[in-house]
C-alpha cells in the first residue's frame, strides 16, 4: 500500500530519491575533503576507506529499507495504537516493518553501491574468487546484523518508550562509525563493536581480508568467514528480545 502510494506521484518520488542521494552523499564528501589534506587516514588510502564506506552504507541501507520503520515503535507504545497491530492476523514485527514503508530509502543503497563500485575499480587488490564472493556476503550479513540492531532497539522501546534516539545511536551511529578504518579509534571502542555489539563483522573484519590489512585486535584468520555466524546469532538474540518486549506490552490502560 505504501509503495503504491509513493509511486502514485512518480516525479515527486524521483526528486525525493535524488535529494536523498545528495544528502547521504555529503558523508562521503566529508571523507573526500579529509583526503584533500592527507594521503592516508589511519594508514588507509582513499579507495580503501571508500570500500569500507560502500559496504557499510549499502548494508545499512538494506536494513533501513526493510526494518527502519521499527524506530517509530515507541510512539505506538505510548499512544496505544500498537493494539491495532496485535488484533490483525499477521506477525506484529512484519506490520511494524511495513508501517509507513519508505521506498525513498533506496537512495542510501544506491549511494553506497556507487561508492563501492568506485572503490572496487580503484583498489590495488588482487581479486580472487574468494574475495569476489566475500563482498556480497559482507553486504548480506551486514544488512542482517543492522536489522538485528533495529529489532533489538525496537524491543527496548517497549520498556523505555522514548528511546528512539538511543536506538539511532547504535544504528545510524554504528553505520557512521564503520565508514572509517578501525585504526583511527581507540582499542576499547574497537573491542566494544567487535565483542559486545559485533558491528565490526559488517566490514572491518572481512574487509581486512579483502584489503590485505591486519585484522582488528589481532583476530585469527578464520574470523573473516564468521559474519554469517555472527549475523545468525544477532538475529536470534534480537528475536528473543523482541518476543520478550512484546510480552511486556500492557497497552495504555485507557
């Protein structure tokens, strides 16, 4: 329904997507401005940073398109309109994801793919079949990891109803963090996004193998193939958190 509504005004939709491309592209423009003053950032060249940026932006774009509407769950919990979703014969999480579905978010995916395409063309990397296969796997697993963070954040809003900004700190903030090399951050922060909230497996860890860089925190070589397992664990944990949060819902009492 939301897609048909959006495409009813095609010129408006195209202009909105182009505007989204411009706005999201400003993040990469900031990186370009940095490299106008330096040759390397944390030991990484512009194509290498562009590769990290492209993977994280594309992965996050898929998650934001699929489940980004979950960020508004707190509003439904506060005003009791979540009740209307509970009485419908469809999974509540699917309805939350489809609520005000914003097709314009494809702009973020398109922008990430463009930057990733530039990076892959400019990188001085010996592309092997394993590395070529690893790139789409990174984006798929990264999208699942970000989706799990979205769902876990939505589950938290059952308890803290005004927690949309807290959720954004881990979703949008995490995506911004991954745009830059791990070498520019402190070890404590890198450990946190590796072992606590494993966003590092979106691009830092597998990207190190593609780029021929040392693995963050000296992780073993097999860690490059861990993103599917990490994504599965994150999705399972998010599912448990969602069901627990949904059971605590008591409506507004009115």
